[in-house]
C-alpha cells in the first residue's frame, strides 16, 4: 500500500547532500574504521555507484551543477566560487545569495519538479549564487555561507536573519522531521533538498561525542600522503580545518594555537567524527520517513558535492584533479522501485542526478541538461552503455577526463579558458590508483594519451559558457 503524499508514478524525492565527504571515508566504500551504519544500510538497500565523480570539486560549482544538470561553466560562467572584492583588495564570499537569478538561467531541478506537480523545499546549506526562490523552491530554510555548526544564523523564505541555539546540524534535522510530519497527508508529492554541512570544516565545532569518537592511532592513511617518508604538516591549513573562517577571517585568539601534538592523524580522526555525525542525521531522516508513513513511496538519493584531499599529495581542502577531490559517494534508495545492487560499470557524475530523477518520476529531461539518465543502469533497465568517462572542471584551471581506467588533464586559464598546457597529467588508475606516477612524459600509451587529450580539448572548446546571466 502506498501511504503519505505522492502516487506510484510520482514518488516523493529527497536529495540529501553533505559537504566535502570523499567516498573513501564511508564504510560501504571499503573503509573499515569509520562508523557509518545508516549510510551502509541505505547502500545495501539501494543502488550504490562504486565510482561517482564531482564535475567540479568546489562547493558552489558542484552544487550549481547538481541542481542544473550542467557543467559549472555553463550554469555559472565560472569555474570557482563567486566572491566579492573588498576595499582592501581581498575577496570574500557573500553570506547570502544574490537577488534575482545571476546563475543557473536554464530551468533547474526544483523547477522541473514543480512542473510535475511537486511541492519543493530546501533545508540546510545552500551556497548557490542565485536565491532558492527564483530557482523553484516553494520553501527554504538555510544558513549563512560561512561555516559554523554552533551559533549559526539562518533565513527562512528570505526573511530576517535569526540565530539558532545549539548545533545547526541538529536544528536542520529537526526541521526536516517537522517538514516530513506535515507532509503525511498532503495531496501533492514533494521534492526536498536536504543539505548537511559536515564533514566540511570547522571540525572542532561539533558535539563532544564526535570529537572524541576516533583514536588518531587507529586512522588508516592513504599511501599518497607520504613524501620521502614524511607526513604533510601545514599549520595554516590545520587551523582552517579546525575553525574555518573564525581563524582565516576573524583571527579569533582561541583559533591561533593547535592542540599539542596535532598532526594529520588527529585531523582525519576529527573528519571521521564529523562523517559519523552526518551518518546519524541520515539515520534520523530514514526514521522520520518510516514514522510518518512516507518510506514506501520516497526516493532518497545520498551524495556529497566533492571530496577532501586530507593531505594526499601534501594537498589540503579540495579543488584538484585527483581522486581524493573528485570521488564522492552516490546512492539511490527506492524500496520497491530499484533492486539493490552495486554498480561497478558506470562512472556516475553530479550532472547525472537531475536527468535520472526526472526519468524515475515520469518527467521529461530538458534539452539543456548535459548529464545522462542513469536509470538504464538500474536493475530492469536496458543495461549500462559503454562507459567513456566523465569530464571534470576545477577552480585551479585543471580540466580533465576521468575514464574507468585513466585520468587525463589539461590546464587552462580559469579567467578566459585559454589552454596553457595540454599535457598537465596522465594517470593509469589500474596500476596507479593513488596517482603517484604522472605519465605525461612517458613513452608508453602515447596513442591512448593522445586520444584522451583530443577528447578533453574537443570538450573544452565545444562546451558553452554562460555569459551575462543568459544560457548560450
């Protein structure tokens, strides 16, 4: 029996995204230390894509691509986060989106759901330059752009800013519960975009139970964190991870000193704690769905916007054409609709989510969408087509092609798109999954490298850029 709002042909949809979680730090993706029982169960009951990739591993471009089904150059006209230049020459990200619709000019995912008769809502982090209302959300509740998990400020439906008590992550989860409770007997189906901020920094701004959950001595390290046998140590980045803008913008006194003996293992132990915090919120989400009789007819998609370098190649944060930046978890959970399986044949990407959800809900995919409908890869579909890989842009100007077996990258000027280096990197992921050996100058596989280079250059020159708020 179908209960709650929606009908079999128009299921409810929850798109649940967290921030900066790389796939390698989730239990169902092979991590034996981190505890993510709710995500693992979601994956066991759904379709999990073993290889899923962020099309641009930075917050605003990734989220813009997700909700537009387009590459960041096409939906934003840029490769990085939007920022404003200050009087002193520095730049900062605006706390709230702009009026109107400067980005994502083409119909978005929530707009398409509205045409199908859905009510639409956003709860949690936004970080898209256009406001939620013009992009199709009937209801929105979201925090300021700069990250903090306590003392955070929110706006509801673009009203006045207010501050919440306690941790914002729990506040948002409570609001999701309230929204789902109120949906129990509504006539229309709903599309809920639920956006969880962790494990993005600040890693020290969390309940004590998560801060102490993992022993740094138990943390496994990826082989590519070592350089000449040494672990990376970057005092500045460690403080950014711990306190985010309270350190790098406000320079508050308590953010200036690291805990005694702090190193990479301590950093990743905190990251694991934040990941378990995310998992607990997913557990609450699934509890709400069952409690309000919505579980049987609700599609839940869980993913992250991008990964985190966490010291690999002695790099921190994100934004690079490496596995740690671009690999994300991706699970489609739809009991009675999708038979559980692990898809190891498809390289999925953020821009595939929009056409896939529209297809699953009986909608048409608009022509401006640049992603692919993955539903053919689900059980009962026609089966996956030959996987030719996915394209990735970065704010650093690296443009790449990630195939099932290789990564090839060029470098462009992120301001004007001019090609600066058409042989930036070439990795064979079969023999070198940690990307320790750049084969750009190697003699073998020259033909393969040349073919991949031609594909990247052709894509780069053919893929349109948004200009002046209009889709080209």
